[in-house]
């Protein structure tokens, strides 16, 4: 079993919800990322989404866009992410790691090279934001043959027919975008999320995880009542930005945010 599948099976057996933190690799500087990853695990993170810096992150709000800019200014490239995951794996062989980003850097490296290096580094899943399942016929089999899960997004505006297609192609978990907008945007409505998740549960056995709008323990707990997992990104990346000049303070800042969410989800 893929580490993602193992983690969700264990959480289901315990009756717990997954907490999935996102950070942008290389922000504010590449030498700190692995330490941040370990801090996220220490605070209760179940799966780590590691963002691939990209110059045009179209689905991301200003917080993550600026994080990408900071990382790119430090020269961070996709190859550096493989090195980071490899280093992380030296002391953590259990926490699933998902690379989240856009298709352009993957295509520049070459699809086969990407799949080989990701698997060798210890990556467990890949979420390519701008690669819908209809266009994933080439990438999906390459990833699957190397034990990497293809993870897809579903939005509130996704039609039922297209949602069924996404569910049929998806692996690991389904990322439900709770809001019409970009990351870090308006406050979500848990009742609305529940209404949209219900038909998805009829289409798939994949865990349904909700991102966009998870800001604190209260919002995490509300969404945790209806979802299998919550995904938090901008709230964490904000803390990194606030402490960019004193990176030694960032792990504690990340643990404070994520620890509150973990406690609220488990309450």
C-alpha cells in the first residue's frame, strides 16, 4: 500500500480526521524546508503537501504567490524538492509527502524523469493543479507504475458528470476546493461543504479532504465534522512570511497554528 493509503486506513480505524498542512518548498530559503516539515509532523500533520514554486500559480492567492516568489528568488527548482524529500526520509519513513504544483515544471524536467526522481526521493503522491483527468492519460500511468498517487481537485462548480470522471481517475484522496476563488480567500461554510461532499461519497471511496478557507481550530473542527481530512496552507505560509527574517522562529509558529487545529479536530 502507498503511504497515503496506509495513513488514511489508520486514521479511519482510529475514528480520526486527517490534518494535511501545505508549505511552499524553499520559502523563505531552501535550507529550512526539511526542518519545517518535521515541525509539521510534530504538531500533528498526517500528510504533507509540499508546494513546487512556480512563477504563475493561478489557483493561489497572494500569500502563496509571494511564497513562490521568495523561493524562486533563492533559486529553488523542482530538483531541489527531490533533495528535500530525500533528506526528510532519512528520519521520517512514515509520513506521506505529496508534491503540489503546476504542469510546466514537470514538463520541463520530462514526465518520465519526474516520475522516476519523485519515486526515488520518497514522494507518495502528486497533485498537478492544472492537469485535469481528461488530460492525464500520459502522466497518470507513469506515476502509478512507480507507486505514486495521482490526486485531483474538485470544485463547487464541478458538474456531477465531470466529478464522476475525476473520482474514477483519482487516487490517495480527493481534494475538495471549498470556495469559489483562490487559496486564502473568504470564510467557508461547513453546511455548504457537506452538501457538496454528499454526492461525491456516492461516486468514490476515496477520502474527501477539504482545503481553501481553513484558518484556525474552529474552522478545522467544523469541516472535520463532514470531511475525512482538512487541508491548511495560507494560514501556515502566512506565519512563514511573518517570520521570514528570523527563520529560527518559524517551526514554533507553524506548530502553534497546526497544533491548535489538531487539538480541535481530535476534541
